[in-house]
C-alpha cells in the first residue's frame, strides 16, 4: 500500500507545521533577522561575499572585487531576508485561515533524546567537547561520567526523557548504529492510525562564538536535499522491524523498545554516508489519505564523521596503536630545522575542541565542494587542502614567509590549532594571519583527525620547489660566484627549502591501480607561483573558481616511490619535492648560451623525511622520531633515525591495506594526464641505454640505489623538459673538494666554514674558489650576506689546502632572520682541466629550550602553577617579550606580555591554570621577543580526579 504522503489531496487542505521541543509551532524560514547568530553572520562582509558568490545550486560563482561595496551587500542581504520573512508570514496567515477549525489527530511529539554522550562512548567520540553538556562546567565530576549506560537499553522507557535531554551535540561515526528515543505527548503510538517517519537532512551548521565562548548554532540546509543524492534520508517507523535489514551501505532503522509513550530506536548509519552536519526531524501524520503532516524538529543536530574503526569505511586503519596515534592523539610533533639537526616542534592539534568541527564544516562550505561528495574522503581531503590556505579572502590561514608579522601572529608563536580556529570563527571566517608550511600541515592534520581521517604531518628536509615542471631546481651564478636571483631572465622561481612539511592521510584509492592504498600526501601550502604573482591578477582568476590551482593531492606515496607521476592527484609536484635534481649554472662566455653547467657535490633533494613515531613521546629530545624516507624513496642503507625505531620496517607501512573492502579487480583506472606521461616503467636495461643518463650524477656513497635511479628516470622520461637536465657528463675530477659539515652553533656564538682541497695528480693545478655564507629564510630565500671569501692559488702535486670563512656574532647579530637558518655556497674551478665543482649546505643556529616545571599534583578543579624559564643567550636586551601557552584540558591558548629581559639574564614566569579533564595532558609554550623568538618548550602533565 502506498504511503499517505504519496496520495493526492487538496492543496488547500494540506499544510506542514514545525514544532520545537516544547511543541509550539514555529515558522521554518530562511530569514536572517530572527536568529542573532545568522543576523550577525549576514552583516559580516565575508559572509555577504559568500552569499553573493553562490549560484542557484549553492556553488561558488566566483570572487568579485569588494572594497566599499561589502557594506552595501550586507545591507542588501538583510533587506532581502526581512522582505522574505514578511512574505512568508503573510502566506502562513492565509494558510492558517484555510485550515482553521480542521481538527488534527496527528500524534504529538513531546521530545527526542539523541543520547549524545552515550552514543559517543560507543562511537569513540566522547572526547569531543561538543558532546559534553555545555550547560554545565566542563571539567566538573558530573561531566566526566556518562548519563546513560547503553548496555541496558531495556530500561530506557522508564526514564524521564524530558529531564534527561541536554544541550550536548551528538557526534557519530558512519558505519555504526546509534540509539535515539521519541517520547509522545498525549498518547501512545498506534500503528493502525499513526504514521511516523525519521527524516535526516544534510546541511551546514555555523557556530558563531561570543566573548563568553557560548556557541550560537545556525543550521543552513544544503542545496536542494534529495533522497537520490544521499543528502536526505526518510526512515519510516515499522513496529514489527526489530532487526536491521543487513544492508550495510544503506540507512536503516529498527525499533529497540516500545513502552507507553516512549519508543527507543536504533539507526544504522551506512559506511558511505555524507560527512558533516545532519538535521533530525520527526514527521507525524495519520493513515487517512490527504492528512496533514506535522514536523517536530529536534533541537540538536548531529555530526557524522568518517570511521577509521569500521572495516567498510574507506579510511579504515587496521591497527589499534596506529588509530590511537593518527586519530585520537590530540598532541604531536612537526619536525623543523635542517637535515643535519632536525628538531621536533610540539603541536596541540585540538581536534576535539569545541571549535574544530565548526571550523571544518565552515571550511568545507567555503571550498565549494558539492554536498554529494562529502562522503568521499578523496574529495573531502582535496577540498580541505585547497581552502586551508587563504585565497583572496577565502580560507583559513594566510601564508607569509618574509618581512614583518606585526599585523598578525608570527607563525612560530602558535602552539596549536584551536586558537587559529577560534580566530577564524570569531572574525566572520576571515583568514587568520599568519602561517607557514609546518603550520599549514599541523592545522590540516587537526581538521582531518577531527573529521575522523587518520593523518600525520611529515617533513621533507632539503625540499625542492619546482616551478617549471622540469623535475630540477636550477640556480644561476655570475662569474664572481654570486647567485643570480630569478636566473638570467629574472623569471626562474625554483627554490630549495631547508625543510617543507605537508600532511599524509590514510585511505583506500579505488580510483588508482592496485597498490596505491594507504598513505596519501596532501600539501596545503600555497604554491610558489601564487605567492609570487598574487597581486594585480585578474579578479576572475581568484576566489573559489581558482581553488583548483591550490590543490595538492591526495597523491599516493607509493606511486611517488615508484616514479609513476601520471596518477592522480598532482603526483609530479610531490615527486619533484623529494627527487628533483639540483642544478647549478655559472656564467661562461665560451658557452653558446652564456652559461656552463656545474656538477653539484653531495647535495641531494629529499635527504630525510620524518614524522612522529606511533606510541612514542619525548619532550626532552627527539627519540620519538620516525624516518619514513623509504616510503618515498628506495634506499639500501638505513639512516640513523631508522636504526632508532622500527621505522619503515613496520609491516603496516610496507604493505597496502588488507581490508576486503579494498580488494578489487585490476581494471582501467582514471588518471589525470601530465604532459608527455607514460605508464610503462623503465627497466635497468632501458636506463643503461639512455644517452641522457649519467651514472656520475649518482655516486654510490650518496645513498642512491639502482631502484632510486629507475624511479627518477621513470619520472624524467615522462617530462620532456626534464630530459636535457640529465645529459651532462662530469669531466675527469683530479682535484677533490669537500665542504666540512658545520658543527652545532649556539645563537650568539661565532662559526667557521671550511672547504678542504686535495690535488690527486702529479701536476700543478690553478684553483679559483668562492665561499660565502648568507642569512636565509627557511624557504631558501636570501635575506642578507654574512660573509664571503674568494681566492686564486696554485695547488702543488699531491698537496692539500684549506680555505676558511669565520663569521662572528657581531657580524650576524642584526642580519639573521626568523629561525636562524644559514645557507653556505661554495664554488671552484680548475684552470688546466676545466673541472668545475659546486655545493651548498645549510645549518641552523641553536636556540635555548624553554623549560617548564609544574608545581604540585594537578587535579581537576584545583589551581595548578606552571613555571616557564630560560636564559637570554645573547648580549642584547630582549624587548616586547611575551609567553604563549596552551594545553588540551589544562588551559586554552593565551598570550601574556612580559617585561624586557637583560643580556644573560635567567627569567622565570609563573602561570596559574585549572585542569578540566583527567588523564595524560601536554602543556606547550613559546617565548617570543623582537630580538629573539621561537623559544619552545613542552611538559607532560598527569591530571587526577
């Protein structure tokens, strides 16, 4: 028999009303004036821009230049909202008159209980602050205990649902069932006369934060929710359905218990459900044809997340220890520094904070991702990667790598993601200033973990930024050995960063060939072309329509290791970051094009790729590091970091996912083509035959193996512009040059640079050599010259010589920038044999650590005191000093001003905090001043009840 909803009836006799939790009718309208959160949002220039940039389907139609028109657009939006509200009230008044006096026998709903905290325990989401009762003090004993026990659901009908209802938000994972209960108002449900349906509608919820940290919820329906698109689900009550229909890829509902006015239900969320916010409505009508339909809108909406614990979900991770690290751990490390001395920088991800999920939902809405794609982790990850970096007013973080940060926050001051999310939400979704690659990677990790996607930040030391798709980084030098910025034509933007961080996510890749499941690389840092050319561009090329250019990944890490750069997404970009050739050219009047190519000695891209090791935690040093270089490159040797841990020899990293869900037949795969790509891989014989392959470019002691070379050649033969970079052979090298690796240098201490030379022949050699040191940003961009030495001399047969450059504190004190990175260039030539040699290296001046000590035994609800201390290592007074600190469950991120610090002075700063949650916690702090910044420290804290 067909549903009464599908039967014909007089349009004038049908009306649909909506009731709140108290049962009073309210109007469902799109007005902004009736909701303070929506009204505030409508009057913000950023939101008005978002409204004007939406087409009829809810897609972004492009960014338009604003300026003074922003206020006009905001006023226009408010005017249209008020006018629409007036017209809807008039229509409803007419409708009420037509149906006035018509008795309604529909079942009245008193309340709906979503059992947010109980379901959260089963779905492993009970750490989300949204789940906690926001009407009570977070951290109190009452919030630490569950209000219900899901193990005894038979007793549910005897409970008073009205009293148990709380303002907490249900946070659920797809692929699992959850419980809810409906309580009737006047009578019990009668299946012979009553028709009830649970309706779930996918939408967007924005939470504007007031100064008191109160969340004002606002739910916006997605564009045209439809059952066929998966954005609307209608589940009828069937009293005889006591078991699920066992269709795991479909929504399902069963009656768990029915007693009196109460019905307990269990609803199954399929493993492919759309991820985001869903609204819950209960529809009531009768079996009488043409009967009106009443809607009861549940006061609280529900978040549905990806489920790495569910085998059917495409983000399933089959290892509990890895899930604890990559999904549930809310603190971690992002590695920075240099390849000689990498350092783990502590970061608080805060994926369970009350601002993480709202920020993630708002960012997904800004990205322009079609709601029907919100269940696909590939598209969700790609959208987040595009919107984390600010693009002409859209996005979370604005990147900045040079200059002053006075109009924002220095990237090295941040201690975690929550403060960034809060700035973003408080300021009407305006981009937060400022971030750099390691901040982008850490924030992306926070968002992915908040959404339920296993993720981790990784750092590549000596990372290439190939801007012209040649798979090489080209640097040009004049006849005097000075680097020519931009090359001979000024348009060469290639660079080598001392380090570059991105994010890896774990998922299956059914769109790629077999073996590409597992870790996928996502780079949310804006591409270098945008940072160089983002001014004066055509406005039509910016905004949401230009977001495609900002997407980097997800790229299969395994495909990068194989050199298969034709696979989606953006694999050539990532491959170049870890494998590009470093090429030096120097002016040469005898060359037909004005430059000669100089071999680069022992300075390879992708020297080391690090992340934090699962289950390990070290606040004193970096014993918790894991070297995952072998996931991107194939080495015969094992680095010192891999010897300290299981590293890549863990079976979980060397193999693809073993889930039956991921086992598919080989078939033709959709691949995004790259100019000139070929999927056929080269064999060792192929490589040996290639005239442009030069064995001397890959010395045995450099760590490169035949497998590495095969991988590089597979990629290079696919890019026509890259092949000429491999056709230069090194002449006979009878003079040996070596740049001595720099030892640890403390900030404020002098340092010496040395190049060793040896004449291995029985003849004299005339040597010309240059050695210079520059202060650089970590992106490799030169800031200031620190020192230079150049010499020409005769090296006798079999003799040795050393050239030195000494740089004192007074010479670099006012020239070093940001993190204290120093770039060294050395270049030499032999007159008799035309032998050329060049190399470059980098190191970082060491800064003191910030020591953190906690007094007493931390306990919930009791004052604790933390002491932050360090000694000023330089002979200048530190001014504009401030401490920034944060600890999940301990203290929210805040910054405190501090007095000037004298040269050599030891200081101690005491801060009180009030623990809110029990268990192992982490307190992270930074110290910053005008003269010296990026002083970092952390301390584990165990909080008792």
